C-alpha cells in the first residue's frame, strides 16, 4: 500500500499560471519534505516542515511556497511557473522517533510540464 | 554535510554480485552512512544505513572501512530490477529531531541480462 501519495502523477500548466501539487501520507510522520529533480540530476531539497515549522532552503526561489494544513497533507505551490520549473517534484516524510527514525520515505513524484 | 564521491556509472551482469563504492574521506565521528536508490520514474527508496559495523538487511549489505573513510554497498545477486541510481549520503546522528537528505550525483547501475 502506498504510504506517501502524490497527486497527480503528471501535471501540465501554462507559463505563469499558478499550480499546486499535493502530497499525503499515511505514516503519521512529523516531517515532510519537497524536492525538485530535473532530468538526469539528483533531487534537490526545496524546503521541509518539522511539524508546523517551515524550513526553507537558502537557494529556493520565492516562486515556490508550501502549505501543511495538517500532519497528513502538504502542498507545493508554484506561483508563476517558468519553463525552468519543469521537473519531477518529490515529496518525502520521516519521523524523529522509533525504529525508522530519520529514514525518508518518498512518493512516486509528480512530473510537471510547463507550456 | 560531509561530501561523498561515487563513480558516475557501473555495469553488472545479472545474477552476479555488485559492489558499489563510496568515498567519504571527510566523514565525522557522528555521521551515519546512508544508501538510497532511485528506480526509473520512481521516487528514491531507502536501502540501508550504518555507523561503524557492517550491516545486512533483505535488500543489501553495507561494508564500512575500519577508518570509515569509505564504504561499499553490496548487492549479492543483481537482478534487472536493481537497475537504478544509487546514492551514498552522510547524515549527522547528532542533529536532533530530524535531518535532511542531501543527494549527490549517485552511481547509475546498469544490469546486463
């Protein structure tokens, strides 16, 4: 059973048109992460939530925002997508306690195309 | 985060063992060595991690050098489903509550039938 679910798997948007990607988890993990992965590159961390605390990476553009309304859900908002934002977006979760402490669990990703 | 160095790519024949090396000469005493892999069109998945001693699980084995400046991920019998990018990552065990996975380029493993 999928534990970190990303919807949709494929998303097409227009240049400059706001888009939201969603992630949900059934693991009850307190940490959630968003990564951007461009073709043939490693995933790059954009930001993460520790519980309700938002932590932005220093080089994440302001165009990228995130919301976490509750433990289970986290959203990635791209306010004005540019052609360079076309990528795979990966959501991940982890917990800071127990046997699986600090192991990250990833969703299958959402591939974003910008036309 | 301390840096790791891995070969860009490796090939293996199906059903043969695979040894994926990782160098981490600047590793600190509190860094765990983690391995993740990413199959085509999938998100990364955790493989194994260790601190000082060699580790085994159902997916792989991790051999850690005595000085901890290098490690090797061992797939005992490669299958076509093991074709993936393998990432070696150092994570500081002292960081409290949580920490971040920072990915390097990884090793792209091809498995030849």
